[in-house]
């Protein structure tokens, strides 16, 4: 939306980063089967701008699962409103920690259990 842009009409990087954090958080919560919190963002790279009206697609991939943590790579891709051409605009690696009901770190369950 226009309120999410800078004077040049590009979407703010912070807005895009928030969308990526939500995508990573969704993947983390599904894998950890519960609440997770972002603890770090590494290697955030902005390759090209996103304009108002562009379609943005986010793709998350779990890279590693530790005792209580998960590392998730997220890519953001854009498609112009009147085009089928897509290009990657941003990528980063997010680290999450699984939390218990008291907001303390908890083990991530084994996959498939």
C-alpha cells in the first residue's frame, strides 16, 4: 500500500522484512508444534525494489533444527502487476527458538513424532 512506501514509491525494507519474519515464524511454529520467537536475522540481502501493486510471494525452507532452535531461509519474490516475469528481491536466514507456556526455551519435537 502507498503508506508502506518511501518517497520514490518503493516498499520499505522493514515492511518486507516483517512479512518474511511472519513466513519464517509460520514455518517454525508448524515444525516446533507451538510458539516460537525470532532471536536473530542473518544475511539479509535486498536485491531489487518492490513497487506498489507488485505481487510478493514468500518461500520458507527449514535449514537446521537444534535442540530448541530452528534456522529458516526465506526468499521474497516479486511479480509486476501486468507481467508474468518474476525476480527474487530479498533473502535472509531467520533463527527462532521454540518456547513453552512460560516463554522459556523448550525442545523442538523430533520430526514425525
